[in-house]
C-alpha cells in the first residue's frame, strides 16, 4: 500500500509518501512486522517566523500552511519522479462538478484554492492507495488547512481519505526502527511488539501516559493538569531571556553545567533547588505550572540583590538553573512512568513527541530502566522523527487504512481537542 500523508497540526507543514508492506493482519494485531519505505519526506518549519512571538501564533501558522502545502506537494511528487515512480499520463482533466466541490472545500483557504487547481491540472496523479491527514489534536486553524487540502486532493485524485490522530502518529513512530536504506530511501520497520505498550507522549502541547492495551486501542492513564512539558520548557526559557524554541536552549545550558561539574569534581556550589511537582501523588498526572512559577520566584530573588539595569543571570547561574529545571522535569517523568510500567506490566516503553528528542531525558530513561526494569524494551522515534512530521502520520494512516476507516471528502471535521484514548 502506498500512502501520501499530510501534517499541519501546529507549526510544521509536512507531506510524506510511504510504501507500506505487511500482511492483512497488521491492523488487527502485532503478529508480523511491517516495513515502511520512505519515498518522500518533505517538511517546512515555521520556527523562524514564530520566534518573534515567543511561541506559535495560530493565525500565522494557518497562513503559512496555506502557502506551503502546494509547493511541498510538488517537491514530494518530484522525488517520486526522480525515482521513476510517477506515471507518465496525460494531464488530469477535473470535471466541473468536482471543481465545484473542491471550490467549496477550499472556500476558507482562498489563497490556496487557485494554486491548488492549477497544480492538479498541470501535474499527473501519483500512484497512491490512500491519503492520510491529521485531523486533531492541535491548533484548530492549522488543522483545518491540512484537512481541507487533503479533502480537495482526495476528490481531485479519486483516492480514499483516512483521518489520523496526531498523537497516535507520535506513539506509533516511536515503535519504528530504521532498518536499512534502499535506493537512498530510508526503510522503517515495526516488529511485532507485545501489548500492553506504554507510551510517554511529551511535546509542546501534551504530556500524557498512554497505554495501548490491545493493538491500536488506547487508555489514558494520566496527563498534565496545566502546562505541557514542552510548554514549560519554552516559558522558562523566555523568563531566562533565551530564544524560542526554549527546550533545546535549556538543554544546551544544562549539558554545559553537567560537563563543567565533572571537570570541577563536584566542587561547584548548587545555586538553585526547584520542586518536583506531584512526584509522590498516587495517580499518573503531572503538573508543571508550579515548577515554572518556582523558576520565576528564583529569578526575582536574584534580581532583588542587583541593580535594576544589570542582567538577571550570569552564565553560571543560567547553566545551573537550566540544569536544575531539566533535572526536575526528568525526575518527575521517570518516577511516574516507572510506576506505570510496574503496575501495568507493560514490556515496551515508547517515548514520543518533540521533547522526546531531549538527550538528557533519553539518557536518564535508558539508565533508569537498565537498573530497575531491565526487561522493558525502551524505544524512541528514529532520528529526525521526534517532532511533527508526515512520516508518522503515514504510519498511523496505513494501519487505519487497513481497517478501512475512510471518510467521504467534504465531511471530515478538524478537532483541536481530539483524544487518543477514544480511538479503538
């Protein structure tokens, strides 16, 4: 099965085309492995655009998706053509009734409608079996652009459309391993993981412990009551005067602090001590708002001792505060997750979402599990697939397509608050 997938849930515009191979039971259980050959993986990030806002501005994200989707679809098809996978057929003629339906679907995306029709009539239809698109959760204005684009594309090409939960994409791509490269194309494999599987999904919008009891059936064990972990990283970074996105900046400073402490053999005085919110509660929920507030108070206490015109933190203080914050977040995540692993007896832990790329979090989980739960298989997404991307939507779309979970173009509704635990 060949799937074209579309992702526009936040500030990444992404399209991927995957060649998926498995037997007919892949969507029902995990008794066999499935391979995904990445024929095309195109992505445009909006980070530089949103940097001036210190976070993602929904209206701007919507505008950029509408501007980017047609060009990156062209880039994706160009990759197919270079690989000899784009058929040479007469240019497509779109019937008037289909044009009318497409016009209605793209009425909200007026800037994209004209370029879409022009592209479709000037480019040949690729050989694909389905189109997968993220329809939630995420920023509603951003989601709608991708949903409308996918619906119009499904109509123009007469291809089945399958809706995908964004968080399921993060969960499933965490199960994938890079196995080989064929014709300069990456091949990912998901090998028969045993359920239950526990997923810790950590990103700018989510912090969730999700249990897959049966294949593609999920139970939400716990989630953040306020800020998502990635959101907390960004807000703390902003307080410290660091650029957006804040997670990588804090991680760099924290790593430098650990490196310096090794060279100083632990003689450096610890300047900050932050709380570990909800670390001892009996549930699986999280809270990072109080931790963020504790950082704010620490900064205020330092500023009180200095002239108003002085910088709030020197280099050493920035490094130590970054490390203490990252340590606090990591400890809470690990304690809650280890508790869930023991109580659910899950033999596989999947780390997913943009924050799963954090080196310290990955290393800490690896070391903790090796020490406390050595039989648990710990998996993280392949390099480059931790953040939002089209490949993960294609993987989830494949399994949903095998279950024939298609929708009629024009009827799909974006849902910014979509829950993965309702998917079965």
